[in-house]
C-alpha cells in the first residue's frame, strides 16, 4: 500500500491511485466522505467509487512530488455544493435570483437598442449600438452561466457525437493561434454518442480553452483530445481532455479551482464561475470532472460523460 505523504494528519479527503486509476492509499477523511471501510476502497477503481458515492462533487488530481510521477497520483475529494451548509444553498438561490432579474433587464435594454438601430442611419452611432448589442449578448451568456451554476437552468440533453461538436471550435481556434501557440487536436474516431446539452457543452469547452489561453504565453501549447474509456464491469465513458503547458496551479489554488466565485484574476477579468459552471454542467450530465495540474508545468482538465 502506498503511503499518503501529502497528508500525515489524515485530515484531507485524499486518495492515492496508480496509473490504472486503482486506489492504493486513502486518508481517514476520505473514508468518512466516501462512507466506506478501507477494505472496500483499497484496490477499487476511482471511477467506480465516484459513481457510487452521493457525496462527491469533483476531484482535484495533482502529482505527488515524493512519488514516482509515472505511477502515483494524489486525488483530493470534495463534497457536492448542494451538500454544504445552508448558507451555501442561500448563495445558490441568490445567484439564481440575480440571474433571473438581470435577464429581464437585458431583454429590455436589448429591445431598445434594436429599435434605436432601426431608426438611425448614422454610421458611428450604429457602430456604437452594435457594440452595445454585443455587450448585451455577452452579459446574457454570463447570466446563463449563473443559472446553470445554481442548477436552476434545465439541460436540454440529446444524443451527440462529441467530436462533431468539437471540430468547428478546434478549427477556429487552430486558425486563430497558428502564429502564437501550438495547437493539437486528437479526436478518437467513431466514438459512441453521449447525452449532453449542446449549448452547455460548447460553453464548457470554450471556458476550458479560454483558461488554457490565459495560462499560456506565446510559444505555448494547447491540446484537445477525446477517447473512449472502457473498464471491465463498469460503465464506459467518453472522455474530453483540454490541456496546456502553461503556468499550472499551486496546490492551494488547485484545491479551490472549482469553488464558485473563487478567482485569482483581477475583478474585471474573471467572475470565478468558469470552472464551477463546467463542473456543474458535467455533473448534471451524469459525468465527472478531474483537474490535473502542476505549478510551472501545466494543467489538464478531463471531463467524463457516461455512455447511455
């Protein structure tokens, strides 16, 4: 059994897993969160544990600097936000209420802008109105993210070929980045369809790519990959991995990366809802999300969607 070297006190809900995703070390806090005895956790598949637990929200994975980096990972477990204290549920209700009221205001503003555009022939004025409409559209997408995060926005899940949804975004990104960053897209062919909301998936993909852009500088590398994950006696998944070789995250930031409204960016540069929204959408779709990051080396975010 591997020792859990990052947590001598056993107070962090953490596991160690090998390169096959099999658990070989566990902390007392993780056992409490999983509500399982150690004998049912050691030797089990991490994916199976996540699927069977009603308490898990996301996993933050980072390499254990004291172990063989090719074989050992440390996985930090956190509970679903809906299982957190009442004041967090109040935050969700507040976010949903703000998003609803803001949506109504945006509809009024957008309507007046459309009327103004139809009644004005001045090119400079029309351009200003056009930019105002664009700002309204961006704000409307932000409110949708708020509503999705607060689980007040129902998903319109339908069977989709994940590669077909990724290709247009990948093509556009590749053209935009050809002189700034290296971009790789490796999509496994003939993947089975998955049940997802197309619009929310595209928003999630864009969020991940924008984060990768922010983390990398000129000459950096961003990649998108899909593949089928099949394990004996377990549900199969289609995996999406968005990775970069950018700044990565130190441990104290990685542990809070999916936390709503948490952001290391200046107030005018980020809302702290990007990864929280991606995680919320993935869970609503029956999937799971995993963050693997090392400061100074890069980050990879893996989304797993079950095959229905």
